[in-house]
């Protein structure tokens, strides 16, 4: 997990679904982080050892997950912005990111079995997806939208950034994606003030 602070009290959570620390996802995140104000917390689905849901069903009784790991940062719900950045694998999000998403079972169980839907802070969302295959990202977008909903983060269409030709050109060379990252960063900085 990385944490850095720049200026105002704006707080942004980045959930990184990439196994490559210096790959295409990281390149677009570097552009975003260079312009984003406030405190940035980054969680890696691959390297922060977030366990999958073990279906122990303790959350059915308490509304809370019993696993103690970095997912608690997400449960703390102390962010103005949430960014999900990931490669697209087999037209969807990679396994560790889907596994992380499964941990929102505690939120679901709270509402379903206890009638106590968590009151989550409303957040702004942005999605960055990179891929080099056939360019199909619909499943990945749908999975990410579910995650944003689970965190009460609003994801507008203009906050979905795609660079899906990375087999032929690095994401950092995708001028359209770079411009969209910059535009989204301006919007996130402005809306959180």
C-alpha cells in the first residue's frame, strides 16, 4: 500500500488490479497521481494480501467481515474519490480484483440479513482499464460498476478511461486515454472541494 499527500484534505482511494508494477496500468495511474490533489491511498489487489471471502457467514450476524487485512481501509469509508485501475484479462477484471470485490459480501449481508444497509459516504468514481487483446471490456466495466455501487461511488461515463490497444502501443502513448485521465483528474479535484 502506498500513501501520499498533496495539499488539501481531499482523500482518494486507488484500487490497483494490475500485477505489473511498471506496466500500462501504472503508467496511466502515474499521470493521474501527478495531478490529483490531497491524500492518495493505493491498494494493490495483487500485493496487499487481501484475502478472498471465505463464506464463513459471520457477516450474516454482524454485518462486518471477520477477516482483518487491508480491506479494512476500504471498509473505513473515508474517501472522497475511488479509482479502480486494472488490466483486462479474458474480457474481465483479473482474478485478485474480483476476489477483492467478493469481500463486499459483508455490505450485502448487512442489508439482506440484518436490515441495516451500511450508510456509506457518497464518493466520485473513475475507472481506468487497459488491455491488449480484442478490445472487449464490457464485462470488466460491468464488474467494476458493481464494485463502485458497493462503495457508494458515482461513476459517470466520462470517468471511464479505456486504453485497449496495448499489444501494439503502450498506454502512455495513447493520447486520448492520457487526455481523459487529465480531464477526470480535474473533475475529481473540483468536485471534492
